[in-house]
C-alpha cells in the first residue's frame, strides 16, 4: 500500500483546528499521517505507540482522544481509530474507492457496525449502487472484485462513447447505418487526387446526417484542399470528412435545407 498521505493546506485554516492547542494539533495530524494509516482512515493502533511516536504522555493522549471523540472527529473502538471525515478530505479515483471498501469489508464486525452508520462511508457505499455492501452479516457482503470489474467496464464504455463523439457527428444516424463495408479505411491518393474506399453507404449516411451539405460538392472541395496542402495529410480521413461536413452544416450548407441530398449514383463518377 502506498505509504504517502496527502494533507490539504486548508488544514491549518479549519476553524476546529484553530481551537486546538499545539499538542492537540500534533496528535490530530499524527492520526492522519502515522505509519498505521490506510486509505480508509480506519486502522488499529495502540495508545502506547501513539505516545512513543509523538512524545506525548499516554494520559494526555487518552484525554485528547476523548476530546476528539466529543467533537465528532474520531471514534475510538478498542484499539481501532476511525477518522470520521477522512473520506471527505481525500481526492480518490474509482480504484482507490474500491480499495477503501475492501478495507471496510475486512474489518472486525464490531468496527464494521460503527463504520457503516457514518455518513461519509454511507455516501461512498451508495455511490457504488450496492455492488459492495458493508454489512454486519458477512455472508451478505458482495465481492469487492465484482465491483471493481463493473467500474472498469463502465470506464471502458465511457471511453468508447467519448471516442465516437470525437468524430463530431451530430447524431447517431451515421453509426446506426454503419455496415461491414464501411469498416474499410477511407483514404486519399495524392498521386491521382482521388478518394479511396468511400462507399455508397457512407455517402447515404452523410447525406442524411448533413442535409444542408451537397456531399459531392463538399468532397470535391476537400479533394482540392488536400491537393493544395499535401503536407497536411490526415491519419483519419473519415474523421476529417465528418468534421468538414459538420462545419458546412453549421454554416447553412452548400444547398438549401429542403433540397434532397445527392444520390449515391451521382457521386460514383467523381470517385
């Protein structure tokens, strides 16, 4: 586990922190950063060890912990420390949150019972829609690895959607009309000045998605632009065409909005 712990500089501006004396501040900071801490803010540590590592007398440590408990900042259960607002002050990605829940999953039942009633932990658990459940009945606790798998699956799905949106298509019409023939990579031959691998399905989909643009005219414009700018070759010509047509649609198009799109037969000779 990563031994590093982050403390926000706003720690020193917190109104409650400002009420503490130097020893109390030291001990609270120690509770956030000592070697026994983890990403859940729930860990086991003895009074003796706290006293030894901070140099504070054991009796003083006990009294300060009692004050922290009264203020609702920590809970002390036997030899366990629960930092109540730990999660509230942490910046975590999904994998780290899963790690927190896995720690809570393995806590002793008496500690788990307290933790699951604390608001920060309830909010974290609810964020995962019950895929990982902190329960007093160990038999009803979901497998943490299943929750992690769901998170990764959703991330992958979001990534795919983002990649699709980068084509700047205004709707899902093009995607719904894609066929196996459209999987061919569109290219441009700079020697002949001709488009390669543009299919009838492509032009039909573009015509429907960009009704204000004359597809044949716009492809000719793109062709002349590419011939005039040979150094500006594209790695993704389908994306280039879609972006061009999208801009043309936004400008009002090369034909009236009510004019029918050109048919695939009209564009064949140009290709």
